[in-house]
């Protein structure tokens, strides 16, 4: 697996999540975030089923630039 680290929440304490990687072999974005609470998860299920193999996570808006970089990098590596 060729995961390339893109960035971590600049306000995180102790170097923990949220964080973003690009899987260069698959052309995918890998996200680590805060597990959504039951109310948020229940609300998202109204729009999209949530199989056991998936999870709803939260990322702070301040990470938008990091996520954009990951998306741009993934697009470049998948072409």
C-alpha cells in the first residue's frame, strides 16, 4: 500500500487525528477523523445507507486546504 501522508489538523493536540493521506496506487483519499455521534450518524442514514464496512467521520473546516491538496494530489496520481 502506497499511502502518502498529506497533513494533520494544525490544531490537534498531541499529534492525533484528524489526518489525511492519499493512496497513490488506488487513487483514493484516506481520512482519519472523529467518529460521528449517534445523532449525526442517524441523520446521514436518511440520505445514504451505512453498511457495516463504512463509518461517518467528522473533519474540522480548518482542514479544507489539506483535503483540497489530497484531492489534487490523488487526481494527479490516478491519471
